[in-house]
C-alpha cells in the first residue's frame, strides 16, 4: 500500500511542478476553485502512512507502529461514520454546500487545467450542465451574458455541456457557443439543461443499494482489520 501511496504522491507533486506550484508555493491559494491535485496528495499521504505503519510494524513486530496503524485507521473509520450520519441528517445543507462548491469552481473554470478537465468529465459523465442548470455558467467571466463581455464564449457553455452525436468522431469544442441565447426548447436539443446536483441525486437514488453495500463493506473491513491488528499487537507485548 505504501508504494501505491508513493505513486499517488509522486503524481500529485509532478502535477504541481508542471503548473509551477513547487517553485511558487504561494500560488496554492491563488486558485479560486478546487485543485484536483489535492486528491492525489491526501489519498497518497494516507495510503503511505497506513502502509508504512502496518507493513513495518508487522515485519518488525513493533507494537507502537501496529497500535498507531490501528488508531489511525480507527480515526478514518470514525470520520467516515460521522460524515455519513451528517450527510443523512443535514441533506439540505449538504446540497447547498455542493451547489456552492460547484458554482465556485465554475467561476475558476479557466484558471486551472486540472479543474477544467474535472468539470468537463463530470458534466459529460452525468450529462449535466452547471450546478442546477446551464445558466449557472453566467457566473464565469468568459461565459456570462453581460454586454461588457467581449469573449466569443459569451452566453455559451463549455463543450462538455453539449449533447453528443454518436456519428461524430471529433469533439466540437465550439458547440456551446451562444447556446444560452437560444429559446429553452432549442437549448434542450444542443446542450444538457439538467444540473449536476439533481443528476447526482438521481444517480445516488438509483444506485443506493450498491453504494450503501460498498460503504458498509469497507467499514466492516476496517473494523475487522483494526480488531486483528490490535489483537496481534497485544500478543507481542
């Protein structure tokens, strides 16, 4: 696991180096939206810590590392459980935060290529546009419909909002130009008009059993691992 963690950390640091972040650490806070590189760094760090503590602790029969592994994994389990309960109890608040998060990243769409690719992938995968609809793209300085906007993308949407023609092999990156200037009936022909938040909710409801099963399975596995590692550590003392 620690080697996979190192790989994730390496990818994250390489991505930051390509964007010049490592040579200018202060630029980390310059991006207005979410930097996907953080996912690689956080996941990589957690995997490395767990892998190192578990592997070295077992090989060396080091009770401190084994207990550290158990406590660290237990904290992760507790955080997952807490997040699940809060998400169920405060569903409306979570929806509002998700709406705010997506719109904040819409504003920063052109600021970071990784964020741009993440948004494009999300909109293409969920067949959605914006948080609650295509008009959310009015928040972006390049896509808003104000008279002062001289961009060719004015009153449009990114190409990832466009409905796909199976017969087309080449992606038309200009398909979203002027899309929001058209009547709503015509918009539904050329772009996705449903927001990503409602589409995600629909997907979650349709796959609730599978998603719940996966989370319960992961939680049970974590509990079992913590139990056996703690038992093994006590035997070594």
